[in-house]
C-alpha cells in the first residue's frame, strides 16, 4: 500500500477540515470561502502534474507577516484573542500546505491544526461543529497512525543515509508488508478509536468542573459582528423600521409542573428578560433606573434559595412551576424568567421560589423589579432552572374585605419594607464603594430617588397623554385621580387602556418615523397609531404613569414554538417581544399586561409548517440534546450521570449475584426437585458428556481450520473462498507434515515451487512426488481447478509414493 | 538461546504528545469548554492505548539475521532479516537496528560503527524496517550496509523496536545474535594492459604442467570414467585389456603472477600523482596508513582481475604477519588470498628477516611509495632484471575507477605522525635492491 500518498491525502483532509470547522465556529463565511479555496488549491499546486512548492524563505516571510497581522489584529481591531490565534494558525497552515514538507513540517502542520481545533472548540457550541470535530478526530487518528508509519520509515532512511558513505545514499526502504496489512491496520484503527472514544466519554463525565470560565464560551466576541436583533437590555424608540430578527434559536424552555412536562403550540408563554422603569426623554430610550440597580442585592444562590424557601413555606404556596432554560449562545447578564401570557385583566407577575445553576454562584436580586441578574455576563451555552408558584386566581381588589394577601405575587412598591429598598442617592453617593458616583449630576435620578416616584411619572407631553388616558378610561366607565397612589380600579383601568390599544392601534413593524423633534411615543399615540410591540408597551406604560399608576416596560421573548419531539419551547431571536407590568396596588402587586394586538404577533411569531419545518425541528431537537448533554454539561448533570451509572452498576451487580445465588441453590436442590432415578441421571450425564464432546469437537474443527488457513496463507481471501481452498489443499499440508517429520522444513517465506525445486535438485528421484503434488497445488490454488476424482486419485498415489521414497534413504 | 531483553521508554513523539495533552487540559480547565474535556479524554485514551500496546507489542517476535560470509569494502553488504511473528496480534512499523556495546548508544563507543576515520568500519548502525508482520507470518526486510574498510565486521545484537500506534512509548527487544562477516579490501578495476605486463611469460606455451586435465600433450592412460569423451578412448589398449581405457592430456601452464606486498615501512613521500596534485584532486600528502591500505587494495584488485583472466597468483607479504601463498588458480585460492588480505593487521609488523625478504625477478612488488612503469613489451626490467614495483602513490596509473579512491581515503584519514615517522626509516628492500624503472618521481 502506498503509505506516503495516503498519508499526504489524510494530512490535507485533516488540515482543510480544521480550517473549515474553525471558520464555521467563527461564523465567518467570507473567511471560509477564501481560506477553503486557498487550501483546496494547494493540493493541485503541490501534488498536481507540475508539483511545485514555494521556497522555504517565502514561508518564513509569510510566517513573519502572520505574526505581524496577529499583533495588529489584537491591538488595533481588538478582536477576540482565540479568534485571532485561529486566524494566525490558519495562515501558517495555508502557507505550509504550499511548502515542501518533511516529517518536521508535517508534525508542525498537525500540531497547528490541533491548536486551531482547540480554539474552535472554545468558539463554537454548534452541533454541526461537533460533527466536524468527530470527523476531524477520526481523520486525525488515521493521520497519526499513517504518520507513525511514514516517520518510522523516514527515520530508518535518514539513519541509513547518515551511515552511508558520501554519494552512496541508499534508496528509501520499500514497504515490507505482509498479507492483510491494510485490513489489520483498519481493524486496529477501529479498536483504537473505539477505546479512545470510550475513555474520552469516561473522562468527559468524570472530570471535575469548576463552572467558572474567564473565556466567553461559544462567542467569538468580534466587535465587528453585527449587533444581534431581538432581546435588549434597553429599548430605543424610533429609528425607523425594524426587521423580524433572525430565526436562530436563542434559548430552549422546558416547563414542568409536578414533574410533568407541559406546553403545546397554542399555549404561549412570556420569557421575562429586563424590567425597564425609566424613560430618557432626550434619546427616547427605556432603561433600568439607577434606583432599581441600587436595589440589587448580590447574594449566593444557596442563600437566595434559602430565603425563597422560607418565603414559600410562609406563604403556603400551592404547587410549583419549574422552567429549565437552556441558553444556546448568550452574552447577557439578565436571567430570564417565565410568566404566562396575560389575559384580559393581566396575569400574575414572576415570583421566584427557587433558582439553580452550576455556572453561577452569585446572583443579584432586586425586590423592586423582581429581576435576577448575573454578577457577570452569562456567555455561551449554559442552562439554569427556576421555580415559581402556580398562578393564583385573581380576585377583585376590595379594600374593605379582610382577605389575606395572595401568595406568590410580586409585591407592590408600596408594600416593600425599608430594608428592601435601596438607600437614598445622597447616602449612596456618600459611600466610597458606590459605583455610580458619576450619576450625581444627572437630573433624571432625582425623579426615581425614592419609592414614591418609582415608575409613576411621565414627562413627555404629560397633560396630553393624561387627557388621552382619562378619555379612554372614562369611555370604559372608569375614572381616576392622577394624584391618588392606588385605587381599587387600577387593574380595571390598566385593562381598559391595554384593551384600547389592542383594539384601536395596529401592529406594524414598519414603525413610521416621528417628525423632527417629536417623541416617537407621542407620534405613535396621537398620529400614526401604528407600531411594533415596544411602542405598544411603552404607550400603555406612558398612559398608566400619566394618571399615576406605576408601570414599567418589560423586554423578553414570546415563547410559542413548541418542539413536540423534545417537549420544550424553542425561543428564537425573532420571538423578541415587549410588554408592560403595572403595579395594581397592595394585595395585587405587579401584573403583566400585553397591549400588542395578539393576532399580528402570533402571525409574526408563527413557525412555518411542512417537511422542511419538520426536518428543522428534528435538527434543532438533536442540537438541543447536543447542547444539553455535551456543551452545557455541568456539575449537576455530571453528578446525576455518575449517580445513575453507580446505581445501575450496583443494582445490576446485586441482581446478578442474587441470580447466581438462586441458580446455585436451585442446582443444589435439583436432584430433590427432579427426583431422578440412577438410570435417568446416567443418561442425562451421558447426554451432557456427549454435548460437551460435540462442542469440543466443533471448537477443535474451528481452530484446526483456522490454523490450516494460516499455514496455507489464505488469510487474505474472502471467507468462503478460503474455507473451500483450505479443504481442497489439505493434501499439501499432509505432504509438508510428511516432509517435516523427515527433517525437510519449508520456511514461510519460500514459495511452494521454490521448495519443490530445491528438493528436486537435491534428489530428483526421492522428491519427484513433491514436484507433482506442488503442481497439483498450483493448479487448484491459482488455476481454480476442481478437486475431481482424477486429481484425488493422483494425489493419493503421489502421497503414497512420497511416503515410500522419503523413508527409503537409499534412493 | 537466552530470552531477549525488553526495554520500554518514552518514544520520539512522546514528549510532543504529552505537551499537546497538557495544552488541551490547560485549555479545558481555563475555558471549561466541554468539548476540550472530551478532547483531553481522547488524548488520555491514546495514552492508555499506547501503554497497553507497548505491553503487548513485539511479543512472539523472532528476528534472524541472514548475512553473507564475505563482502568487499565500499560495496553493499546484503544484510537481511527474517522477522517471524508468533503471536496472535499483528505488528506494525517494526524497526530493526544493529547494536553494539552497552545500552542504546553503545555503538558510538564500541563496535564497527564507533570511532572515526580508519577505525570506523560503518558510518552508523544499519537500520531496517517492516511496515507490517501479520500474526503467524514471516517476512523479510533488509538494511543497507556498506562497510568502509576491510577487516572483520562483527555483529553483536539486533534491537527490534516499535512505538506503534502514536510514538508515545517505544518498546525495544534485544536479540543477542553474534555474527561475523569478513570484509575484503576495496576492489578496483585494474587497467586492462597492466595485468598483461605483470604476468610472467617464462615457460608460457613451452613447458607443460605435470598434471592432466588439458588438451595439449599426451599425459598417460587411465580407466574410462562416465562423462569422458569417446574420442579420448584408447581403442587399442582397450582391445588389449578388455576394459575401456582413456587417454589423458596435459594442460598448458597458465600465466602466473607472484605478488609481494612490501609493507615493512612507509616511504617519506607525498602522495597523489603530480597530475592529481596539479588538478587539486588531492592535497599535499596522504598518511602512511592510507598508502598501505592502497597497497592492500591494489593487491586485492590484481588478485580478482588475475583470477578472472585465468592467472595463477601467489602472494607474499613483507611486514605484517600473513601466510605465503604459492601461485595457484582457483576460486578457493582467490578467496583465501582475499581473506588473508582482509585479516591482515597493519599495526603489528614482524621484524625484517633477511632470507624471506629476497625477491625474485618474476615478483611483482607493491609498496607504499612510487612505482615503476611496466614496459610495453612484457615485463619491464632494468638492466639488472629486477622485479616490477607498483607504488600505491601512483594508484591512478593502475586502476581505472580512481574516483572511488576518495572512499578509501575517507575511511583512512591522514596520519601525519606516521608519515613523519616513516621519513626516518630506510627505503624498502625492493627500492634498495632494484631501482624502480621509470618511477614517476
């Protein structure tokens, strides 16, 4: 077999696959096109009819340029170091593909390719990359095996060249391979691959994880990458039309209640992301106020869960919902939670009872907006679980009724105790460690400096908006004093306002631009009456605030696409959504209202049907399984897997031991159970003995046949052919045995013809039958002649003659 | 046969493998990327497979060296190995290497591959390689081997090693197999006319050898043997005796050549012909040992050429201990002459003995100095009729493939001290008794 050519092909395939996988991990199709084309062309240039390579000095110059480009990329463009290193190794590999390669260059090329794959493994969480990685590993195994072969030959060749006199360099050693070399090597490679795969899986499962990574997994952090559409921590109104966003999955949401998976296509949920309670008039942006930020309390998850558990017990919560959120590729600090789609009168806000995560140890929790935030960015693929109480049936607020406050509701701002609120800004600025010292001069901060004004003021054309709001609620038969803190009708008012927007305004992603100097929200409310979900949510919040009802805008996703294969919701970038949370007063708390017309949103978020959609669903399910089981394999999953394996092994061993013991006991009492007579025992024993002898004979036949095939050197033939030939050529082995008994041994390397000729030359008369039998051997072995009666007769005669002549030393 | 020694150590790629594994582990721990944990697991798997492979590989391996008894210096020695795999597992990438001395690098201090210059018979240990030896199979491989100088080439052991599959661990099995090959001196192509001038013409075609076997003159009668030509049957005698009687004829005396290698001293002279010196092919001088080796090589070349042309060749050596050979012509005789030349130890020279050193007119003296030019008609003699003297310093005048001289000189570096020492010694007997005629000076 041509080991060198095969090795060169494998190296080429491995390097090219590494480059393609790296480009895919980086999500850079341009680089994939260029690098892939340059790499693919190298085979034609170096191995084609011309077979030219670039000189070594050019490779060195190229390497220096690659180093310079690496420095430039790191310093000026501030690219991610892993991606920059990937570009660097890719450039080196491409140059080396065009250069003349010895074993040294080949080993460098393989190491560079491996380093590139290490970087790509950090960059990508995609299943496609995982498939590429698996193929790469298989090719790498074959390449390393072939490299071992060729480098051993080269080593021998070099040693012989050094030993040879000048000008008498020996030729490269020929490939001395016995029969079946390729087949044996293939088997070895398969066994090695299997063993390595099993050990790799064991190491993967048992290797301890810290869960903390300074590297942002699954993210190339390229500053030049386009800003992702969809979920954002701020909302900037205006800015013209927006796109529908990509259909790339953002996260998967699995819902359970009482251990049962829930969810279906017609039951959408809202995935709550950021609560934005402050509106900047100048840049028309909703953001999270510093008052809320200051209320964040960083605590350990265990402490948080302990507090939540105590609260749950105190509130006598009925039932739990559990959501497992698997982020595919995130760069957010927001921890998403789940709330049901609001009904006409809104829905219960999110109330955390338990949170579990392996990648996080500390979280910041604000009792004001009930928002969980990670202390550091959650990057790449990860998963976490959170629980909340089952929704409580809302009852009309009646101040006279002495009903207890329903548990599991985010409390109103007025219900928060002083220790749950942040200190005043003056106190905070007085603290040396306060991180927002630069905010002192900001006039907007005074407006939310205390809980009295939290999410309650609207400063853009307040009177006009208030007039609109009052007109709407009065049309609904309601009224409200804007100076009142809370009224029993607040929930009805909020419902009326949301209903008004849903009914009278139209959903439009075109988002008509406002006039110069005009606030986009005012333009939406009074002129265009068309817009997207952010404008609807902002409009409802603005109208509520204008009449004194605290309201805030929530951004997140609307989960409506249910994967029936996996039993989870697939949330895509295009499912980004915004809605409103309104403080309906003590006892009711914050409730969720969605003023966006639901029909249009559903139409916008609906998933396509058909065959390709099914295929896509299947692929996404497999990818989700990949992410859950491989990419986001965390400490808890590790412990679960280890415990499951340990339990299985323990139970299996116990069952096996019990079964063996039972069998032993039964065997002991068998004679009692069967009550056999002596004759029956004798017959049974005889039968068993016969069976054993038959099995032994069969085993012996198998091994004898195998040995015969090996002696006749038929191992490389197909099984059926070698079985037949071993039977027909048995006479030749009898002849060899006969000769061996008389001291004539045929070495394995000697052909039958040579052996016969050698014997015939030594004593023609004595070994004439050997020549005749060897001729018959060749006729049957290579001439495919049948072992007919005539040949059998001749074989018998020759063997008899040989037996006679070989024992007669006088001949 | 003693059981072979086994040794396992880190292979050539072992360090690189461990380094890459370390990089992957560090990357996995630093980034907590699960794919890198899996990749590290693969590397661990490879390491475990390597350890297991090192434990079971080369079991049941048998290696036998197949080598000729003789070879010539500078020519390829067919060094073959028969590799048998008696185990149930195939073997891959088996490297065979000759070993000498202690340890893996013993060949650098002991054995024919050690030393430098004249002491070094081989440039390094010969290596052979077999890609695959199947279970229960026997295969052959060979190692290129080109001895650099004459003498006994001794083999001690064969080191079979394999670092399959990842070059992480190299397992070596050492088979002690002493063996010996006698390396003849360098053999050159002698100029066509030289041998005609050197062979003695005395009695050629006139005297007959008192031995049967030829077709020249009647020698005698003997009984008929199967295979004798019917023409040789003496029918008269046969009729008289009643048994078949055949005639035997004599054979003519073949040309003869008596070589005398005068290696008692090395002359204090520069080496390399004037022409070579002018052309810059040689430098100012070669060592005395080089000249002596040239003497031996020239003698061996003449012996081989003379054998091919049917000459009877005799040989005497003055100086080093070596048996004297009467002129004969046979393959066995030629081999014996070459063996004597191959085993000759130039470092141990016997003191000059007056009687044995006497030269005859028919002798061809080869020595380390300048030689005489043989006359175009028969043996060139001076007025006094002395032997022909061939000088190793004029080597290129006697052989045609003189470019190969570099090989000989590479193996025999200058030994200036020996040359200088020889300046103080008297001229050799041949030069003293008979002034070389037409010496190149």
